[in-house]
C-alpha cells in the first residue's frame, strides 16, 4: 500500500470553494431542472455517470456484489423520488452520496435484524483493496470508516463529507485527522 495515500501532506482543498466531482455539465442548474422535470436523457446520463461511482462506493459497504447492486438500486430509486425537492444548495455529488450513505445504514440495520456478522466482515466487499486495509477499516467506528472512504476513495472534500455525515465542517475535519492517525497506527501494527 502506498503510505502517502493517507498522508496529511496531501494537498487540502479550500472549504470555501465548492467541488462537484459528479457533473462535467456546462450548466448544472439546467441539468438539475431537466432531472426534476423527468427528462429521460438527463436521467440516462446521470445513471451512466453515477452507476459505476456509486457501485464502487457501495461495494466497500456491502457483503456481496448482489447486496451492492441492491443498495445501488435503492439509492437511485430514492434519488428519483427526492430530486424534485432538491434545491441545489449543495453540490449534486453531496446530495447523491448523502442518499447512498443513508441507504448503506438502512442495509446494515436490516442485516442486523437477520443475523450478526463478525466486525471483521463489516467492510468486506468486492474490490481490489488488499485484505489488510479492510481489516484495519473494520476496526474503526462506522462513521470513521465512512469518512475515510468518502475522503480518500470517493474524493469528496471535507465540506462535502460534513454534509453527507450531517456534521459540522470542524467536527468532520477533526474526525478525519483523528481517524487518519488511528488508521496509520492500526496499519503499522498489522505490518509489525
């Protein structure tokens, strides 16, 4: 694993500059309006752009590919129903990841009703990430896991993560700093 991946020397994004990783559209407002009006082409474009991104994020949070696909379907269904009320006050990417984050929480809540999984399996999913990283992530609290995944795997800014997790900017910044240290310490312990 490249240790610089979680380095605090990584170039920080300014919180006052909104970043939308999702849409290369010339006019995001027009695109949003087309989505809200139910324009089939706009929805096809959104699904095409977001399907792989969301699946990749969700695969880290589900036990199997089928579960990740189910959560993806639920996320898009929720997006279709909620886009009409979206006012555009945050980036579209933040809005979409917020829905996905809540669908992951629903998934685990439903799973726990059926049976308990060992903590070491709670993050396992189909990916190319080495097993050691999954083991270290599994040792972290759920909100810490999500913060790291959203920051370093998905690439959201601290401000966007704060929106997704429903926390303040400062609390999210502090969480990420603390979690990076925990992750590095735990990963160093695995290598020893």
